């Protein structure tokens, strides 16, 4: 569809968002990302049955962890959309990028937690 989304987004393709684990999201933030967005199938329409539901639970768990350690839950988000919703993906990506930009650089990176 050739839709444009922010250039600072790095896409990592997986067969299913159910493969995303808590450690992947935390490592992204530790490695210097200011935020991490998960985009998966529409709820109830997962090719792998319930992968996107598992991903949503994991994203919510990471949000809890981030709030507990003071990094702000808003740095992580999950969106559900179909493969044909490229325009909506681009809009979600712009919205998420703006939200993360408003939060500022990740404190994890600022205090040297990314090793």
C-alpha cells in the first residue's frame, strides 16, 4: 500500500504476536528504544487462535512493570488490526510515536541501563 509511517519505527516481523514475550519488550527499552508498539491481528481473528490475546496479556504485564519502576506504562502499546488496514497502522504509528516523543527519552537509556 506504500503508506508512510514515522521513519524512526523499526518493524520486527513475527509469525504471530503470540511470540512476543515480556523480555522482548523490556530488552527493547533497555537497549535504547523510547517505546515499543505491538501490532497484531484483530481480536478473535488470530490465525494462531489466541496468540494476540496472549500478546495483549504480556503487553499489559509490561505496562504494570514499567509503572512500578517509574518508566511509565505509556511507553508500550498494543494495537489490533488486519493486514489490509495499512492506513490505520500508519495513523496508530504516528499517534504512538507522538505519545512517546511527549514522554521524552527513556530514563532507562539516560541512566545507563542499556549496558
